[in-house]
C-alpha cells in the first residue's frame, strides 16, 4: 500500500486518477499513509491536497446518467461537493403515443370529438410543427381517425416543417399513399397566403395549405422556454409555417419585451387563421411522448405549457461552476438544434467563466453558419444584416454564441476533433474524461435530457417583481 501511494504521489495525475477507480475498501489504509513522505521524494503540500481530494472521491457514490441510445456515464466528485440533479420527469410506465392520441381526440377538452369536427368534403390540413420523433406516431393516428370518420385520403394534407421530414414520414409506409405530404419553404412567396395584419401592424403569412383548409389541426410541442433566452415559440404553428422575415423576427429577437409581444402575436395569428382544435405534445425522456392533449386550442396550449413546466423545470438554489448535461434519444434528437437548446439551458445556471460539459451522440457536422460564427461574434443587428441561412440556424448560432460568451464548452460527440474545435468547443475524446472537470469543480449541476430541461434559479425569481 505504501509503494502504491508513493507512486501516486510522484507519478502525476494519471496514477492519481487510477486510485479513484479502486474500491472504497482501501480508503482507511490509504488515509493512514497519506501524511508519510515517500523514500525517493518528499510529497509537496499541493500534491498531498490532490491525493486527498481523490481519496475523498473514492468514498462518494457515483452519479450516473444516460445519453444517446444506450450510452451512459458515471462520475465521482470529492466529498462535500454540492451536486444538484435535474432528472426531468420519470414516467411510471411507457406511454403509447398512438393510444394516448386516440383517447385525447375521443375526449377533447372543451371541444366535440374529432369525428364531429368535420363533414364530408372538408379539406383538412394536419400541421406537424416540430421534428420531434414522438410526433410521427401521433400524426399517423390522427390521420387514421379522420379516415375512420368521414374524410377521404385525397382530402388530407400533412404539412411538415422541412423537406427532411417528408422522407422520414414516407419511409415507414404507414401513411396512405393518396394523402398529400408537403413541406414548408418560407422563402417561396407563391407557397404563402396573406391572412391579415396583426394588431402591431405586421403582415401575417401562412403556408397556403393552412390558408385553404376547412380544418387546420396543429400538432405542437410544449417545451418550456429558457429563462433569459427566449420564449417557447419554436415548434409552434406560428412562426413555423410563416415567411422568412417573420421567423427571424419572432425566433431570433433577443429583447425580452419584444419576445413577450411576439408570444401575443403568435396567439393572434392562430386566431386569425381560425384555429379551434389543437393537439399539444409534452415530450418525455428521449424519444417518448409524456402527455398528449387535444381540445380547444387556447385551453390545451395553456395546459400543455403548465404540464411541460411541471415536468421539466427544476429549481436551482444557486449557480455552479460546472454544469454537465446530456442529450438522450436516437439520431433524430442528436442535432445541432437540440445541442444549442441544451447549452442555452445549461448556461442559465452556470457561473460566469464556468464550464459546461455536454454528452451527446452527435454525428451531424457543424453547419456553415456555426463555422462563420467562430470568426464573427457580432449579434444580428438589422434585417439588412440578416444572414443567408434559416431562422432556425440563426437561433442555433445565437444560443451557442451566448453560451460561449459565458462559459467554456466541453463536447462529447462522434465528431472529429477539428469539427468540434472549429466552433470554439473543447473536444472530449471519451465521456470519462469529464471526470477531470468533476475533480476540480467546487459545485456541479447534472442535467438529464437537457434538450428539454428548464433549470430555473430561485434567486432570479425573487428579484422579479
């Protein structure tokens, strides 16, 4: 034991970390030897403190969480390190999204059943407002129920946010061949219809499949907004299916007062379009749906927001100098959109100049907009300065830029090192290497499924009138 400890004292951090992997049974014996000097070289005070920290960590139970599909990480922290866990909702049983959708549509809130909402000959547009994987079985079940009622396949349009979603929805072969599947291109004016001007004087445009329909059924995600970053308009009918100018204005505005006005405008736009029946989906861990709500649009929007906040919000007493987050789920969730959202959530509870570690299974290379960001840290100032990429990509850029201005980011992914470092992140070869950050931190917050999480500082709330 003495020889082992001597090697640890003189052999540097690599051997010191190996000690942390040993069983807690060795701790008492090590503690008896810790103050003894080795025959070859006296241990200085700094090295002794390092070893003492590692020995304390041996006695601490590991903190484990999962990311991606089937990946996991266990971290140990020095004894006494304050640790706060944002675990998110824990479902008592697996939610069958199709069964939950059928039940919600048979018993909608403040609205008649979907079979009574249409008459033969109605043109129906089902608008899936986000690319979350749990949306696909929900949309499929809605179509099946409409067909079982009075609708014909050629009378139904399935509208998706982008072209990439079209291939995914067609691939399983579960959607009737005669149903029209369309994607939204906000730059194509011919695909847009003008509804009216909002109370603020802004033009309200929607995809023509929405303007021309007798019944529009939006399927929206209820994901909490991030305190201090943005409201939860991403994944809503408006501005998802509006024009490019509107999407930039509503998604990328960094002014808090403007964000509040934009939320009101989004509700007004849905009212102008005549939306009555809506579906809200509260995402659960990874690819699952936690809740599916259907009914009067205003009612389910409010209830969905309340349920989502209750599921994903964690009150944080104070900021930590280290935040480690994880993105769970399959490839559909391992995207830059979710990476940016997870980092923005983490940034709200990390100390200034702290560190954020994010565990992902990301394979998607950084988009050009992110690479350009590394050379241009200026904010979007006017419409004339608006970049050529999409509003969704600009939202990713904004969230990552703001995070990097606050903290260092350590990314676990399946990307090459040059791809990670090209946007200012530190490349982490293996998730276990985050252990070094854990050994050095004074406090830590662990966030599971950070792509949905809403950690909220309690002290921030008390300062809000």
